C-alpha cells in the first residue's frame, strides 16, 4: 500500500516538473539553479562546521 502511494507521488512530482519546464523553461531553470545553489551552500557550510568541530575536539 505504502509503496503504491510512494510511486503515485513520484509520478505526480515528475509530471509537475515536466509541465513546469514545458510552460516556463527559463523560470524553471532559474528556480532549479537557486535550489541547487542553496543545497550546495548548505552542504558546504555543514562540511566546514563539521571540520571545525572535529579540529576543536582534537585540541
């Protein structure tokens, strides 16, 4: 049951992305770029802070 719900949600999300790109490709690219920039910034900050934390433990 849960597996079917998950598949339906994935297909709906995929359909939404396809329709969004078809309707406004430039806007969709801008939104995707902003999202990826934000996610990359988060992981960069996480790595930086984790490294500082581990160095602090070593001292």
